C-alpha cells in the first residue's frame, strides 16, 4: 500500500501494480480498492495501474467539509503520482466523477466509463430534488442502514421487497461500512439524474478519446445514458458487453479496456 496526499491534506491509500502506461481506477458507490483489485490485477499485465480508496473509504482519510472538487483534487494527486498523465477507468458514480475530473484536469489522457448513472429521459423517475440533502441528514444521524435502503430503492430503483434478502447477503456489512460516503456519490451524480439532457458544454470540455461501456442486460435508463454521452462527446465510442449488467465481470471487462487503452 502506498499513500498520496491531496491538496487539502487528505491521505489517499493506493496500490500500484504492473508496468506500462498509467491507468487510474475510480470506483463507484460502496466500492473500495479491494473491490476493484481483481480488475487491477488483470490490467497490470499491460499497464501501471493505480487502484485507490476514494476518500472516506478503506485506508484513505477524509477531511470535512466535503465537496466534489475535493475528489477531483484527489484524482489530480494520484495522476501526479503516476508522473503527471494517466488514463482513467471509472465505474458508475465514479464515472460521473471522472467526467468532472476530465473537465478540470489536463493530465487525463483517455477515459473509459462504465455506465455513468445519468437519467437523460423519461425511462425512469428522476431523483428527488432533496436526494443529496436527505443522504447528508441520514449520515449526520448515523443511520447507515437507512442510507443503504434509500440508495437502493430511490437511486438504483429496486423494489423495497428486494432489501430483505440483501440484508442477509455477504455484501451488506460492507455496504453498511461505506454508507457515509454515499452522499459523496450523490453529489457527483444528482444534477444529471433529473431526466434532462446532458450538459451541452461537455462536448467542448471533454475531448480526450473516450470509451463508454454498458451491459446489454442493464436497464434501459442506464443504456440510454451511455448512448447520450457517446452522442455528445466529440471522440467517444460505445461498447456493450454481452450478457453483462451494471456489475460486469473483470474477466470480461479487462480485454476490452486493454484494447482501448493501449
């Protein structure tokens, strides 16, 4: 485990694997570097992979007050550790964060984004206007289980009856542990989960080669957001993974990423 220090002094834990062009992995909600390690190991055959704990997760620190800009500064600190330039692979809400980083930072050379969770049409209900504020209230009150339940039903859109079997699953304790960071993901995605087109200015701000991925078994609203992003960005292409959903297996994802990022 290595450490980087962000602009506000927050310590970020990361693993550096392999040798070759640098690739930074940015996880989504309820994800730390342990969860993304299998993909990092596969990519390390061809790349120098930086696999990190986002702030508030795993072995990384956290400094109040939170703002999305702090997580952009975190990405900047890790790219500096990579020598000042890196490609970025990001999943779900991490992909939304990577987009914001690409708008702000010069060191990102390529983007590979798996199902950024935008709602761009009426294929599902938008997030409530107070989504992030409610998550912050639950976090301040220490209501971790309610955070997970709210995220899964309101953001993901699962029926409430799906929660009971989830509570008995092996991932539930992990999700409870990371629940205080869900508001961070909410802050990164909420503005673009309101059923509106993506910001037109992105077409001039994000000009690096971009691969936008989805699973063919993912819900229509997620696949619609992928196509909307591909249509908007000037140097973007789409790749749909057969049989995959929002959690594509690393073994299926790694060859596609390797072919694009080389």
